[in-house]
C-alpha cells in the first residue's frame, strides 16, 4: 500500500509518501510555515511524488490531518487531499492532529499516559489524553491549560505538542513531573502510518475545529433581502 500524507494543520507544511510493504517513507518534505500553505503545498506534493517515483494513480490512499489547528491551514490541506483523491479515484482519510502527535509516544511503549496539547493562545490548549495503549481517556477539547492538568490522571505522563510547556508549567507541585516532548507539528511519517491503519469510512475528510473562527459575519450589518 502506498500512502500520500499531507499536514498543513499547524505551523508546518509537510507531505510524504509511505510504502507499507517496505515500511519506509519513499520521500518526505517538511517546512516550518506560519502562513502561505496554499502557495507551498501543491509544489511540495509534486516534489515528493517525483522523489518517491510514484504516480498519483499508484497511490492507495491520501491521508490528511483535519485538526484541531489553523482554520486556513486545515482548509488548504483537506481541499488538496480531497481533490487528489477525486482525481485519482482513491479514498481520502482524515486524521486528528492530536492523535498524530500521540502516535510515536504510543509506539514507544513507555507505559506513560499521553497528553497531546496544541497551543490555542490566551492560555488555552487543544488537548486529548490517551492511556499508554493509545486508548482515548479524555476526548479532544479546547480548554485552559490548567484544566487540561486537572483532567489528567496523575501517573507517569508524557506531554507532547506545541502546548506541552503550557500544560507542564501548571503541573501540581507535589506530583511527579511529566516528561515533555515539545513538537510544533506531527511527524509526517506518523500521519502516513495512521492513514494506512485507519478504517476507510467512505466519506471525505472534514475539519475538526473545536471552536468557532475569530472572524464571523456581523448579523447587525447585513442588508435585508428583497
């Protein structure tokens, strides 16, 4: 199975091709990027596909992160994945950004609870909590970093993601300090591996926002319809 993986959910633009037969990434590219994903993504995908010596028709799946993350970034990645899937006649698989961050920690089998946390600004984080086996114990939510700590079971814990330090800074002083693995975005290889393992639900990927966009239409400024 060959998987094209795409991630534009956070401040990184990344793409890669996984061959599950060999278990290796045939090609991958990742660039730090706060904005400009729309201009960078398609040329990056073209470079990755060329480096992998893979045609779009040879892909079996397209995997893409669906959030939480940047509203604009999510739309760029999901639109690209859906467009490529439609043109190639292959399924597109949507994956949670929080799950992709947790994946290498689950694979490490360190027997630690896992908190994945993404900085959502103003002392807020998008977070999810997993048992060491990878089973979700607290589903994805947006809340204060201090509330993420309260939701966690105090046991050997690793915190990962761009909001890891925010959560760790609020850890109870009497408890054993968690291990911190701060990451700006998921590794594109793990996005591809999760895409290979995920079940095809038969529906196109949709954004997982967890909160409404900051910019919204002003109802008071609307003109009446005639």
